[in-house]
């Protein structure tokens, strides 16, 4: 399940209404471009303290995929 903090940051990056984003939302249906890609990496680093590997991020197709990736990275980060 995507956290509110992640969804808020994603909505800001994509210039979308937060309420319009669901876990099933396809990134292809949004303004998901190279700038959004890099901005997402920076946002996750800033808000969650983890680095998103670009190759793993490139495999994401939905908001749920992004959330799962970030959750995995946060869970495996050294405390």
C-alpha cells in the first residue's frame, strides 16, 4: 500500500490531483517522463533516505509498482 507521503510527493512531481492517484494508476497515463523519473529519485532520497536504482525504477508501470519498490528499499536500508 502506497504511503500518503509517497503519493503526495508523486502528485506534486506529476502535477496531478492527489485524489486522482490510485495504486492501479498507470504511469503511462500520467506525465511520467525523464524529468519525473529523476524528480522521483530525488524525492524518495529526500523523504525516505534511500536511493532508488534507475534500472529498478524503469521496470515500474503503476503507482503500486513505485510504492512496492520504495517499501522494499526502505525495509532493506540499514538502520
